[in-house]
C-alpha cells in the first residue's frame, strides 16, 4: 500500500440515498406493510376545515378523494405503479396496492414523521463522519476521509479489498455504464436497471482495480471509503430498520451520481479513471444545475445531449457563450473536483419554512383568506421552532412572509421577531399578519409562504433581552463557571433507539410547556421603549404576566 499524504490528496466523499424512504418510514410504523405493494399518497387538497389526520390514525385509503403518489415501494413498481399516477390510477394498475395517506396538520400535509426519521439517519451517520451535509429529507452527503484513513491504518489491504469488492459496484462496469444512459426522468422515477444484484455480478473489473491501487493512494483511500459506506449502511439498517444506497468518489457530484446507478440497497465506487467512461453518454440533465432552463439552454446552444458531447465543443466556444459559467460547466461535464463544493456540516437547518399553493379557483382573493392560511402555517412552524429550542437550543430572529400573485408577481416582507425559548403561535401569527399588510392590497394569491430564519443560540437571545435589566444570561453564568454553553444538553443520556428518540422529541415538542422563573421587578419606563413583541418576550422571560394596557406599545416594523 502506498504511503499517504493527506494534504495532497482529494477527500473521500460518500453519498447516502434512502431507499423509497416515505414508504420505509410507514413500514417502520406499521409492519403490516412489509413485503406488500404499497405507496404513499398526498392528501386531497381544497378541503378546508377537514380534521387533522395524525400519524397514529388509520391512514390507509381504499377509495374517496386521494392526492397524487409521492413514493412507491419496489413491489408496487414491479406491478406498474409510478409516481406520476394518482391513487385511483394506481388501484387500476395494481388492485392490491395499499395506499397510505401522509398525515395532515394545520390544513396541509404534515411531513414531520419523515423529517424525524431523516434526522435519525443523519445523527447516526454523523458519529463517524468528518462532515454530514443533509441534502434533503432522504439524501446525505458525507465526508468520510478520516474514517477511511483509520481503516487504512488499522486493517490489512487484502481485507479492505475483499470487503469493498464483495459489496460495491464499479462505476465503469458494463452494468454501471448502461445505467448511466437512462434519462433524468427514468432515473428519478426508478427504471428496470435499478434492481437487486447477485454479489457475483460485482466482481467485474475489481481484480484490475486492486492491482492498480497498489501504487495509487487516491484509489486506496476510496476503496477504504467504500468499506466505510458499506458499514454505515449496515448500521442504518440494523439500528433504524431502513435500507439505503450509497456512492463513493472524490466529490459529492460524482458520489451522488454513483449512488443513483444501482438501487435499492446497493453502492457504487467511482474512481477517478472511471469518470470519463461513465460521463461519456450521461444525459446532461442528470448533472446538478443542468436539469432546468440553464441545462436546456446549453443543449440547444451547442446541439448536445450528453456530458461527453459537451466536452467535444471547443473550449473557447463554451466560454464565449457562457462567460460566467463556462469554466464550471466544462469542469462539471468532466467530473472535475473543482466543479463541486466541499461537504459542509449542515445538520442544523438555516431556516424553518412552510408554504402552500392555491391553484385555479382556490386562489386567495382577500386579506382575510391570507390571514386564515397564515394561521394554519403558523401552527406547524411553531411546532418546528419548539423542536429547534429543545434539540439545538436555537431560536429564530427574523420572520418572513412571501406571496406569489396570479400575475406572477412575487412579494416578500420580513421583520425581526423575538421568540426566545417560550414563543407562542400568537406571536408568530401577529408578526406574519403585520408583514402581510405591508405588502398592500393582495388578490389572486397562488402561493403563500412563512419562514423563520437567522437562527441564534438561546444564550444570545436571552442576553439581548436581559441586558436592559442587568440580568446575566444562563449561558454567561455557565461561562464564569468554566462550563461549555451546551454542556448540559450533551449530558443527556443517549437513547438506544435513535428513530424512537426522534419521534419522541417531536411528540414532546408538541406538548412542550416551560417552567417560569421568578425574576426582579421590571423597569416599566425602559420596557415601554421597546417594540410590543419584545415587551411580551421580556415579561415572559421574567415570569410575569404582560400588563400591556399600562405600557406604551408602539409596534416597530423594520424592512431588511
């Protein structure tokens, strides 16, 4: 095995894609679905006032109004069911298919059980990765350089080679190259080349790879990375009950591409020498950033369809047509590491957002209707805010309302909000209504969004409030004692069942109530100088009931 020089070598990047995740979560909650053709369907829209359908309710659908399919089990796919179908169409194609409706809350789909399960996966992966970047509810990019190097230092090369070759496709194998040729739509929906493989089919090309790797430290690290991904996938399945597919490469673009070649419950290694072979006939729109208008412009401008064809276009022509993005475009088509950002540790969300669309006659035509749906969006957003407080000790400091009108006009209004650790739905709703009114008279709203962003530690939030009264925040007091701000949170015992823990956290957030602490008397003269929402937060922080009639309550609105 060649000597390693970490600083001079590219990182080892993995990509994890959960297999048919929404169905897998439903199966984890209801084992009756195991092995049977089933699909998860959206809720029927346009039925305002319907009671919420909680996760624990009977959500199997045999008839009546149903939304479109959002996830299909592999058993149902084999019988012709696809995600383009409605529930009723799926029943015609496969009468025995079991349709499970997503939960609903606050007048819309409630995807919290799927998000919680995704968080459990990320928590597990993070225990062994240098960085864990959650890309969506069921996709995670991981930097496993350190874990790969640890395996190289602790296990024999023959052992690593045997473990990797027994579980991993090579990206330049005939099977992989064939799978890379399918269209973007087929890749997203699942295709006939995505099927379980016998381990004997993985051997093609491995003998040559291991021979060449003897003098190639980059290849050896990636081979070790394949073993890391194999073990992580096994750990996810044994701990949480979910299967997943994986990819390993020197950047997350190639790792994601490799991950999608062979599903379910398989993995693919994309070594540097294999990139040109794999990308030669790869449809351009399967590369990130090229699936929409820009990708279509590239194809029409040069008359190309694949990454390989784009690389045949003279470089000066590409740079002339796309002076700002030409270099990146060529690097992307070649699979070069410079086209992909490094894996960023993003376990923590940057914002909490929620929204709903209204088509045709369901468009919102008055401020009263906007207020109603802001109230519905507020309920879910408040629940997720409480989870951030409980799990990550963070609170948002900015609220934003966005509206899209039927004239395609898009309006956004935002202002500061002080929720601290005990913010109420009413605080969020009143701030949202104030933002909506600053948008002016609205009619024909086809999309309404509400978000909380600019997350700050609770310690910083408490300090900003208590500074008016000379009270030390809990975080500041901890620092004086030499404690780390989140030392208390880290001291909580780790639960063995991570999935159960995530579901329990979500349930606890819905029931959350905070103990109030006795505090010094408020200087009402100082308090009266503050905006209304901050007055309310301070009084709650100090354990006192708001006496707003005695205070001057000027509402301060600030455009960011």
